């Protein structure tokens, strides 16, 4: 019985990790798209989870929001910061520091 619970817990952790990686990849794709549209370069080719929070939806349910940070540059020297708020695989808000091209 104990080994069954351990296996179940391992499957739950693996499932959560797999789901979180898919959301991270969606956030990275959104960051790449936003950088391409702004004609800037996404630095380090990655996003990093900054925080997550449980919020109440307008319909009355609950939703987990994940906020990812990324850095970008216009010329490769000066770094600017951006943030993406994700609800599942969907990006809700993309914010980027102001920069002079």
C-alpha cells in the first residue's frame, strides 16, 4: 500500500513538472514573438519563473497565474527587462521596459 502511494506521488510530481514545462515553453514563445514584433533580441533565449499566484476569476472560479521574466536588448549591450503573465498556456499580459531603438 505504501509503495502504491509513493508511485502515485511520483506520477503527480512528474505530471505537474511536465505541465509546468509546457507553460514555460508557451511563455518563451510569447516572449520571442513580442521581441520580434518590437525588433529587439531576446537575451539568453529563456524565460524565468518569477512568481505564481492563485486569483479569483470573474466567473467565480480560481485560476493559477504564473509570471515569467525575460531580458532583451536592442544592440546586445544594454539589457532591458520584460515580464509575461500566463494563465495556463495563454499569455495574458506582456510588459517590456521602454527603450530607445
